[in-house]
């Protein structure tokens, strides 16, 4: 485990643990407060398992009023609160603090309302992403955002992180599919944002809390849009003998006015890893591979697939396979969706990065990653949501090797800095969390960060909700009004910051 | 003083109090100055939507009209970066050359607010966040702003977002800026997501349906897999005192075959696919003896342009209210409202545009109450001579007011940017 700087620990508060536990047990059922070390250990980490920290207390409220009471109590007694959904996040957003209460929404696991007339589902935040689709699929509806972890990740966590998935080019990410939420602010105020209408009047608070990584409020209910399943869907697997050809093909598909419902790219390392894992029938000789999926009416899908075939051939594709039926299409996707676990075969550990870049810069960025891979002597496999430019390099390492994680993190850092340098951003869908916190200044200057911190303070004056996440705390760049200027120069002043 | 002299006097007084910064840095300098001296500012782009919201009486006006121009357009990356006061018309022309568009369908408010076409600016559209008929399918303006730059109430230049669609780095301030009516920042630069323009469009109109059935057909069409991108209902036109609008005058189209109410759905895409979709819809609607019209390419486009630009109300002198509701509540609400109002329904039942003759403030508040009860909101978009001012043109509850006030203060602690434009105290 690497050392991670976190906000100053309140030892006095820790010494009052028994008293706090007693108080909290007055607010929720006795058994919903976990305080023994053996009980809190399972919650010491989230999907970013490199960092571990047991919380002071774990609490499982069962309804909104309980959440409100807990937050009111914690606000009054200045106790830090870390909210947690399913704990699948990959940036350490739900990493507990030693002196924090971990507020778990696991008991908020019910679908409250399926409303076909308004084409939406009202669910509690602990419901998994996939359960929403499963609840409406008998009527041929579905919920569009589909992060790879959809069987496990919670819809509340999806809102907190603004999760995407492989279909976000055409159907958007969580923020574009969310209609309303019930939230509780740190002072205990319960508020309803949005509802079953499109747009809400006044400031778009729903838009603000989406992707706010649990720093602004705790989400206790969610209303999401559902869509009717398309009449026809087809996918194509296209192999290329170079990364450049694959990248060019992506750009040309978009330039030809086609918006595929999904467009994924993998490099050779990942093609092999995933094909070994699920036997998806991927072109093993290819240097890069695209999965392109289109949906619509039968005729439209056929038209689009033909157009895509033509564009692929023009860009020197080495193989093209088109799905003959839904079973085969799902098989095409099975490999991509298992990209992360498949890497388990390549190395004892892998570290998943998450930058977004302009699509046209893909070949350039992958070349740089290759160079860095040599520099750090760590292998890397790349998955790319080519449609929306979201790149997931998977760095292979061995956590038993003392310096390995440290080296991996430095490697990852360099990749993300390069993403920003070519006009991209630090994180496309995994969030900043603790992982990319110190890199925020690569993208934002002091004014930008201070404005965000001011918003945080306007809703959580004592910074008790999920502290230590998203904003830098190492004073490397900007924290609470400080900007680090080294020898009169700001760091990476040549990097365009927009 | 003669009338002419009076006008000249007022103009010269007005122009003295208007500042015209030419770049972002100057906007920052001006706002810093006014921040120090506690002077409230009216932030304006071209002023095309100035009449929406509460009238401002600020000592100074900060016109952003000189901060204009396309900064960068990369069609293959699906975005356009523009300075805040770039006219929407120029942006749309540029995109059209590359067969792209702003999919949220910017509304030309000029016709009905000021009598002539005026799409206004990128900043104005963003600040008002009122999207066209395609909204229910592709999202609103808030879903198409990828990033922005602007100056907050302390005069600090801030930015958020970027040029890519998938971005969760920091809070999504772009969403907050959309629909904030210039009360949080003076926008200087905006990045819009662009999308390929559909190859073709076709509209199926079913005539003479009562509202229940019309809305049922709209719901059915949106809930189908036909990717409908427009769904409106115009009730039959009745000659009523105080109203001059009518369907016939608005939609003078050759292929519009019948009179009476209109239930219209639009499909867009390749020629083959839209024909297929219209066939599907006719089957799903079980249309046999009903009177229908089908509008092809050009007429379909004209029809939706007229809908989008609120031409139905272009000659109206009455109050115009925009009501956003859960679609399932639409018919009931219409029944609850006085039948002397004129209206039409957009977004398949999720939006009502209401025209009201001799509307009093009390009547407006009563409409609002009914709308809030069913989980919606109502906004006074245009005042009439009869009711030139309403105290609360927007809707908000106490919780959200408090939160919004805190957020306002975090951007603009002295409340100098468009103070009170949306709500008193924000």
C-alpha cells in the first residue's frame, strides 16, 4: 500500500468512538451500526484496492429520514462522513478515513416505481445498474448507461460518478439519462431535485450533483429515463494491422455522419487477453481491433453496416466480421466487457487508467504510452471507448514487488498528463477520487479550483462530506487558496488548460 | 423637450452606462471594478431574450456583444468552440456546411418577443437553456454544452469542462451555467457538442383528434422504437375574443391536407429508414379511416421550424407561459385549466405553451400552483400589456431557493451579476 496524504486525523474524535456509536444507535437500528474492527475491515477499500483504510464506524441507514438524522448529527459534532454505494468505484472515491463514518447505502435496494407512461424508473440508490434494465426488459425497455461493472455497481454510485459505458456516444452518460433525485445535504436538509420532467427550472442542481463524487450530498432516491429497445442491432468486429489505421477508421466513421451506438477499440495485448478469457473470436493477428455497433430499423442498420464496411476497407482493415444474430453480437461484447478481469491473466495486478482524448489523437497517445511502457518497464494493454475518446490503459504490475505500485502510479500519472496535453481530460468516467486528486492542476488553475471549492463550502461549510477527495491536498498546486509556484513558473505552463 | 429630444437624451444616457469589453480580460477588469464599488450589472449578449425573466434596473450594463467569433471547429471531433456572443445563426451556417447541427434546435425567440427573426447568441441560448422540439430525444442545451469560460462576480476568469463528451473531472459547472440567466458568470466562451444533421426528415400528421387520443398517439410513438424526434399536439382552433393566433395562418403548407387539430410526429434519418418508420407508426397507430397528412423533407423542415420558433404566437399580444410537466399529467392539467386559454403541447406531452388573454397575476399564480402540484414548473416567458410585470416569473421552492442562494454567493458574493433576474435575492 502506498502512503496517501489525507486530511488531518481528529484523534480526540476517535477517542469518543464509543459515545458516537451509542448516539448513532439511537438514530438507526442497533445492528445497522458496525464498530468492531472485524466488521469494518470489509469496507476498508473500494474498486481501487491499492488504498486501504478502515473507517471509525460503518452505518447502514434504511430510509431518507435516517440519512438526514445521521448527517445532522455528524454536522453538529464535526464528524467526517464518506458515502458508499456498491464500492466498485475505481478512483478511491469511497475510501474511508480513519476518523470518518462510512455511510453505506446498501439497504436502499428497492425499485420504487416503474412508470412506463413517463418512461422512467424511480429507484433507491443501492439498486444495481443492471437491475433497472432487468426490471423493464419484459416490456422491451432498458436503461442506456452501461458501465462494465453494471452487474455490481449501484445506480447511486453511477450518479455520484456520472458513469458512462460503451453506449454513451449515442445515448449519453448518467447525467443525460437522469431526471430527478432526492438528496440529503450535510446539514440534514432533504431536497428533491428535478422529477419526471425534462430540465428543471432555476439552477441545474441535478446537473451539479451528478459526478460530484459524494462531496456535495448523499443521494437517497433516483429517477432515470428508460428507452425502448431498438428494432435491430448489429455489431462488426474489424481488425487492423496498425493502430493508426484503426484510429483513422474511427475518425472517418464519425466524419461520415455516422453515430454508432457503441464503438470500442482494443490493442493487440488486450485482444489476446480477452480472447483467451472468453473465446470471443477476435482477430488475433490484428494490431488493433474495433467493435462497432449500430442500431435502428432493420434497413437502417443494414445501410449503416454497409457504409462502415466500406470505410473500414478504405482504411486497410485486415478482417471484418459482422454479427449474424444477437447471440453472436453478445459474444463480440463479452470480450470487451471482460477486458479488466482478462488482464488478471497477464499479471498479478493491473491498474486501470481513465483519460479522455480527442479521437483524432489516439495513435499519438498510444505511441506515447508505448514509449512510457518501455521507460517504466511495465507492460500495458489498452481499451478505448473510441466513440467518445475515453481511453483505459491497463498497466500490469505485481504488488508483491516493493516499488511496483509506485512505478505504476508514476506511469499512470504521465499518461494522464499527456492526455491533457493533447487537449483531453484527466478522467472520463472513473472520477478523480483520491487517485487523480493531485493532478487536478494539470487541467485547472487556482481560480477554477477555488470556485469549485467555494461551491463545496456553500453546501458543506465544514467540509465534512467525503473530504480528501477530488481536490488536491498536497499543496502541490491549489488547495484552500494556495498555488505552488516553483522558481516563478507554474507547473506545465505550456499545457493548454481547457 | 420634444419627443425626439427625449429619445436622444435617453439613448445618450443609456449608452454612457453600457460597457463594451472586447475580450475576456477586459470583462474581468470591468467586473473587478464593479465588484470593488458594489455596482450591480446587467449582463447582455445581443439582448434578444432580455424580456424573459424579471426586468433589471442596474446602474451599469455589461454588453458582451463584442466578444464574438468562432474559436475552433473540429467536425470530426464533434465540437465547436465559440466566443459567447457569436450569433447562433453564424454557428448554424458553419455547421451546415459540414452537414452538422446543434441537435438541441435553438429557438428563434425574435419573432414572438420582438417581431423579427433573432436567434440571439451562443451565450444567450446557454444562459436561458430553453430547447426546441427535439429535446425529449437528444437532450437540451444543458446536454450539449461541453465546457465554458466566463468571469464570476469577483471578476475572476473561471472555466469548467472541456471539448470532449466524456469528462468527469471536477464538478460539472457547465450544467449549472445553463439556465442561470447570467446570474453566476458573464460567459466568454462556450464549447457546444455538434452532431451530424439528419439526412432527411418526414412528418406524419393525424388530424381531428381530441386531446386524449392525440396525446395517447404521441406517447405511443415516443414509447416505440421508431426514434421519433418531434411530437406535438395543436388543438382545434376556436375563434375566441382576445386571441389572434390560428393554425391555418401559421402552417400554410401545400401538403397539410385537413383542418382541425394536429397530432404530429417527426422521424429523421436516411430516406429508407424514415419511410420504414412512418410505415411502422401507421401500423402501430392502427390508422385506417383517420385524416392524415404526410410532410416530406422541405415541408417537414418548414413545419418544425415554425413550431420551434413559436410562430403560432408571433402575432399574440397576450401573456405566454411555458409549462414543463411529467407527460402523463398533460391531459388532466389541460382539463383543469380554463378553456379560454390557447395552448399547444410539445415534447410528447411534457411541455405546454400557453397563451392567456387578460391574465392577472393571481391567475398566473393559480396556474403555477396546479403545475407544481403535479411535479412541474411554469415560467412566464412573455408579459402582456395587460400584465406587464409579474413578481415571480419562475418557480422555486424554499429548499432549492436556499441552496441556489448559497451557490449564487459562491460565484457572486456581492450579487452584482444580473441580480434578481430569476428570483429576488439571487
